[in-house]
C-alpha cells in the first residue's frame, strides 16, 4: 500500500527539525529535496494504483448455441441365426446454427462399425450374445462436441420348442417435442394367442396405455430425447424379450425475418427513384443476399394518400430492378405493394417508404 502524502510530510517535518538542530542548513536542504522526491513518488504510485483498480474487465463469454444429438439402432434386438444380422445406426444432430460437421462412431465389445457420416452399420453375425453400446461423437464448427449412445442386444436363438418374438414395431418412430402424438408399439411373435400368453410392457419415460400385443405412449409434455419401451412375452414355459426406441426431436426454433434499413428518403410526392442514401441500403442488402444464397429479400412498399395510384408498386419495382442490376436473381426478391396503409416504422408521418427483410426461403411473412 502506498503511504499517504500527509503522513510522509509529517515524518519529513520531524526529520527536518532534528536535522536542523544537529547538522545545520546543509542537511536541512538535503532533507527538503528528498522529501519532495518521496512526495512525487507517492503521487505517481497513487495514480498507477488507481488506474489498475479501474481496468475494464471483458464481458464473460455468453456461451455457444445449444446442441442436441439423438441416435437409435434398427433393429436394436438381434437373435443369432435368425433374420438379418446387420444393424443400422442413425444419428440426428443439430444446434441453433444447424452446422454439424463431423461424426465419429465407436462400439463396445469388439463390434465393428462400417460406413461414415450420420448413418453406419454393425454386423452382429460374429458377435457373442450380450449387449453392445454404440456411441457417436458429433463435432460442430465452433469446436465443441456432444455424444449419444444406444444399445444393441444380441441373443442366442431360442430352442425349437419355444416361440419367438419376430418384431416390435414403433409407429411413428420419431416425433417432435410439443406435438402431443400418441405412439403405437406392436409386438409380433409365434406365441399362442390365448389366455396363457402374457405381455409385460415397460417404458423409460412417460406412461403406456393398452394391453396385450399393442400399447400406446402419449408424448404430451415429454421433452426431447430417447424413450426406450420394452416387452416381455411369456406363455408360462418360455419367454422372449424385445425393446424399441422412440426418438423425440427438439422443436425447431422459429426463424423470423431480419429487418434491414428502410428507404424513406423520397423527397417529393410520387417520387419512386432510389436516391444515393437508399442505394447505399440496397448495396448492403445485395451483399447480404450474395453471402446467404439460401435467403430471400422481402420488400413492402408504401405511399401517401396524396400520391398517384400505383406509386407504391413503382417504388418496389425500382428497388427490385436496382438489386437485379447488382447481380441478384429476381426470383429471390419478393415485393408487395401496401398502398396507403401506414408503414410500421413511419418516421415524422412520412409514409413514402420501402421496407426490407432478409428471410430464409421458407419465410415467415412480416405483418
């Protein structure tokens, strides 16, 4: 901590009195010079310390867009020596920017992955009975990764005297969160269709309704993720087990048009030509369209009651023609004349205005 100048001055004063008595005027002058040097250093130190305490701290990182990955195996239950031994693994990955770039797969127990990308296969023909976990790691363009795992169950073929489960069908197999769809699960087997056959169903999430070989799962209020439904079929002597996975996808984010600067510098009534200010806005719009080929430009033009009919239409057309002259395909420019209806961002009661929005091709019309 830097001493306060007042304290230094008091100390110096005491030293000065003693020095004057003992050494005379020469020592008195030396002490005065040293005292001023100490005071100057204290002042400089105080300024530096104050500057350090007022340094700006950078704002914390706001975080990256949320990432989600869902995966499933089809089928996820394989009986050795019965039917196909190949299991297809599928991953569904996305984030707010929809910029998935890499998939990396691996499997437990010596299972081998074939293929690449979002869909691969595992051949279970040479695998011993057991459960095998397959994991996919998805890398996004901002450098982060996220993973998803699913399980494949390989079992021995049941003896000739025991019935078998041939399939467990999920309809639909994938739903979107918030759609409140009822999903049907139906099991087919060679078990007799009498009272001796029992079906025991279970689910990892939600509630099943129904009985026998068919049940339903109500997805109302369920979050995005995977739901595993299992069934055990028994006739009192033999039993078979199977399971299936339902994928609940996140609800896609609503994409709204992005409003650009408006042309509102028409100086006279019935003026329809873009001036230099407006052309500057249009040059910026053309640049954005060239950088984003999947987007379109929405144009809404307005006029005042004192202007000629069709003035709003001419304003929109001349804005479109200018953009076409800059290399923008006219099919990407959607114009609509709004007449004398008040524009949403009218400035100083000026309704001579052309408004513009940048939007995905599956656009949401601005109001």
